[in-house]
């Protein structure tokens, strides 16, 4: 599976079309410091509700509201800052935002849909390596 990276170190600000202020700026700045991930790591921004389903049932599949092209499954990305953007927008709009770091080798049916973006039929709890809760940053 090919991984794509920008020619320069990306910032979460590269993915935002608005300028975070106050607590949102603090969170965005904190997210920009995360960079110690391995080549097997993929990322997903999600809501607290989605995380609760994952923890309660041991797996989760996206409801598809944010999915493009009517693809069934959960999107994950090879770029942490891109996933962080989705969480930050959710935090801005709803007061909550989660980023999970997952081991791509533990995701079933992982398929590339765009450079750096993948879809999996579901995310099992065993694949989750780290949970980042934006409300705690």
C-alpha cells in the first residue's frame, strides 16, 4: 500500500479554511506537535458517539454521512493532520472531537480510494493504538 506525503511538513492549518481562535487555536497548535507515528499507522477523526460504539461493541462502521461517493465503510487516512482537521471541525461545531490511531495491518478489507485515503468495512477495537480526545488538549 503506497503512502503519500507532502513535500514539506504539513500543518493542520494547511487543511483549514478558517482561522481557529481561542481554545480552538490551542487545540490546533497542540495537534500540530503530533508527529511520532509509524508507517503502519492510519488515522480517523470521529465523534464521541462513534468512539462509544467502538468501545461498547468492539467495532464500528461509519454511518456514511460524511462519506463521499456512497462508499459503505469507515474512512481512514495516512495523514494525521487531515484526520485532525475533521476532529477539529467537529469540536468547533459540537464541542467534541476524537482522533484514533489505528494499525492498518489490523483493518479488514482495507482499500485505497484516493491517494492517502482508505476505506475499511469496519474498525475493530484491536486495531486502535491510541485515542486522542480534543477536549483534553
